[in-house]
């Protein structure tokens, strides 16, 4: 084992001997590693922002719902009480609770909204006001009045387009009609407490929020819900949570009464957009590091070329060709490893120090950017995931190894007797 | 003829042929020689007579085109490259004409390098190198890099390195060629001493009459073949 130590010593001292060349190559690696961290954290931050906006308007990072709910949005496609209890138990368990930021259980049905001015089709979402305010973004988009509050009973929160179509103002009355639990048409009188503008036409013209308790009485569904939306702090936790929930809900899932859906499944276009964007970024990193890799090949190869005699001596002393190659590989690897760690740490630190509170891209994005029906916040907060650090270091070490292989083979294969000739 | 396994070196009908363009160069021609343990032998002969090539064949740095070579009783012609490397590590020390040392290691680190590869523990390494440095007049030079040593001092470090690992055989190719006469004499004196006191086998390739004078056995080569082989009384 000790001779591994001496090979490392040799590698480091040789790098120091070629200080200028080493610093030059290391700087390229440091800048590369720094850039990688900067753009990865911003890329991840951007995607997290897209995902967050998307899931808040949609069904959450993870949705638990009746398997037929998504296609029909009918009252009969409710979650069985047992499934709901199981979900709540999972969400309360310490390991999961640490990742979950909000869960909102809701009853969503399709129906009609009518006033003296006319009638319009409506998507009626009955919610717990506090949970839904934390879950969605629509409560922040009030243009008149306020969002639902816990004591509200006959309250409705309507979109600005629907309000105009039905001639509704604050305190106006409207009647909601939908099929109830007995499959009878039932009506419910409510009052407008607030009007919102989300910026998404389909939502502004049809989505109505109302208290869950009121809807339960109106439709005869009690405390039942059709779907539960869960938000987590980091979307990276989603697949784990989906797995846990599926395991806990094994029985209702087997009986076709519940389904657990991650955001990628629920919003395939968004998942594809993230994947395409990631792919584009990876391509750029790939090209960047191939260029840096050639720099390493050059540095290490030059040092091999100038040291034929030294490698000849090493082999005469009893190093095998393989060990001689290993000396070179160590040299390339220590050069990359040290500069990779410095570059990544520096990149992460500088990104956090200067842009930790977010980078404002509003100048580049214009007024409002929507993305398949989702409004995107122009301020991007960089996101640092531990897995990204590990990935980046692995990636850079891989590049370093690949770049050192050719010079290492050259060193292993030198002709010892040739290299020892004195007049060379 | 003695048993090849008891001598330090034995070659049997060794040829080394290089092909250059259409030409065949026989650098070593049908050399059969036996060198007993503890000998102090010089290979002499004009430039191009094959001295270096023969040393390289004996040291396992290059393979003979024909014939057999034994070092410390082991047949080199049957070994793989890594096996040859291990044989060099354990049994053969080398001293070359110049630039023998690894420039990034100190004199001490250079001298103990083969022992480090052999896995000898630090105390033992320090003791062996310390003793040899004292004997050879390198006291106080342990921490110096090769660049800060004279040519003669560098060669002495190389000699310490070649013997400290207790090889069966030390091969020295023109070790004095870059030294002035005083440095050459000093270097040869210590090698002769090491040979007599420790029984280490030395084989030199040389043009230097000072080296030849000190050797008990003088082998003359011409055109790759052995012309004469004399043991001095
Ligand atoms: N790699 C090689 N390719 C072709 N010919 C070679 C090679 N190595 C040595 N030779 C030839 O083999 C012959 C013997 O060379 P060698 O170096 O062994 O001689 P030498 O006795 O050591 O000479 P010197 O006293 O000049 O060191 C020479 O003619 C040389 O040109
Ligand atoms: Mg020679």
C-alpha cells in the first residue's frame, strides 16, 4: 500500500514541477467546474420553478385520486374514506412530513353556474380554505374582495371572465348546479366573496372555489373528497413519496379505487419540457468538458513526452508497465480531482453569494411568461442539490480519467532501452 | 559447466538482432557467458560492440532474439513483462551513465525507492540508506534534490539505490563517463568496497580504463561477440 503513497507523491511533485502548466490546466477545470455548478443550480432552480408553478395550478407534486377522476371529474369518482385515512397517516409520518410542505384535499365536480344574466359551465372545486390557500396560487390573484376563509359557508371565489359573463360583482348571488351523490341534479345558492385573475383564460372563465363543508351538504357527499394534492419542498423527493404512497395504498389501488400520480405523469408536457431543457444543458456541458478534456490530455501528454527517461528509470527500477501508466493516471486524476472540487465549491459559493436570493429574468421574459397554461415567475432562485455535487464531481473525474488514459498508455508502452540511451 | 541456477548470471547462445530498413544488425552474437556471485566484471570493447545491449538483455529490459538468459537462477526468457519487472525489482540494480535519479524526489527518497516498492519498512530503509550514505560520503545530502547534487554525488546516490535493495546483481552502464577522474576514482572505490564487503555482483559496460583496471575479470566484445575473457590474478 505504501508504494501507492509514493506514486501519489510522485504525481503531486511532478504537477508542482510543471507549476505553470498545471495552474493553467487547473484554471480551465476550475472555471469549467464553477460554470457547471452555476448553470446546474440555475437550471434546477428554473425547472423547480416551472414544476412548482405547474403543480400548484394542477394536481400537486403528487396527487392521490380515484383512477377515473381525471377523465370524468364526476362526484361518483370519490376516494374511499379508508384510502384518505391511509394517505393522511403517511403524510403525518415523520420521514414524509419532513418533505411535505402542504396537502390539500378537495372535491372537484363539473357543473353549471347561473345568475340572472345567464348560465355558464363551471369547474367547481370545493376546498379547505386554509389548506388550499397554502397549496395553490389563485388566492394571491384576487382583484376584488378576498379568498375563502375558514368560517365561510355560502361563499364562492370566481374568475374574472366568468364574473363578467354572468354579471357578477362582490356579494352577487349565483346558483351552482351539479349531479349529487344520488345522481339527482341539485342546486346551491352562493355569494361571491372574491374575484381573481389568474391570467390563464380556461381557468378565469370556469374555475370556482367554494368551501368543502358546504359542498358536502349540498351534494350529499359528507366529508368525501375526489382528490388530494401534495406539495413537497424539493421535486426530487417525488418519486420516493409516490413509491411510499403506492405501497401504503396497495389495497385500494388493487381494487381500482385509488391512484397515486406524480407530477411527471400528471403533466407529461411539463416533464418533457424539463427533460429537453436538461438535455440541451447537458449537451453544452458535454462540449465544454470535451474541450477541457483536450486541455488535460495535452498537459499530461506533454509531461509524459518530456519525461521518457524518467519513465525508463522507473521501469528499470522494477515498476511494471501498468504501474508506470498508473503514475500518469494519478497525475491526471489528482490534477482533475483537486481542480474539480475547487471549481465546484467556488461555483456553488459564488452563485449562492451573488444570486442566492434569485436572479431576475423579467427583462428577458417580457411581461408575463406562460408555459402550457402555467404562469412562470421570472425570478429564478438557484437550487443546490447534493446529488448534483456528486454527479458533477463524478462527471469531471470521468473526463479526467478518460483524458489521462491515452498519456498513461503512452507511458506504459515506452521502449525502456530506447529511453535510456544517453544521447537522446 | 556449473549449474546455471547458482551463478548470478548465465547466458547461453544469446543473440540480439535489430532490423533496420533492409539491414540486420546483430548487436549481440552468440554470447555464452557465466558470471558467478560476487564477481566484479567489466565488459569492454569499441563503441557499437554490443555492451549496452548485452547488459539490457541480462537486466531483462529487452528480450534476446535467440538464446537463454538466467539471473539468480531464474530463466528470463520464460517470463512475462510484469514478471521481468518484479525480477528487476528484487534481483537487479541499475546504474546508468547519467540522469539516473527521479528529479522530484530527494536523494534519500531516490535511494530508498526500490525498497519502498519492495515493501520494506521505513526504519529498515532509513537504516540501510543511512549506513550506505555514510560509507559513500553522502552524509548530510539526504534532503537534497538531484539538481542540487554534483554529477559524482548523483552517481553515488544511484549506486546506493542499486545496492540498498540487496539485489543479486548490479548492472552499471558507463557509470563514470560523465565524471572527472577524481569523482570516477571515488565512485569506483566505493563500488569495489561494496563488492568486497557485501559480496554484491557488479557488471560494468565501459570504455574507461580506470574501471577495467579495478575489475578482476575483463570481457572484451567486438561486433557483438566475445573476443576475450580474462580473469586477473
Ligand atoms: N534499438 C536499436 N535499433 C537498431 N540498432 C540498434 C539498436 N540499439 C542498438 N543498436 C545497434 O546495436 C549495436 C550495439 O549497440 P550498443 O549500444 O549495445 O553498443 P555499445 O557497445 O554499448 O556502444 P557504446 O560503447 O557506444 O555505448 C550498434 O551497432 C547499435 O547501432
Ligand atoms: Mg553502450
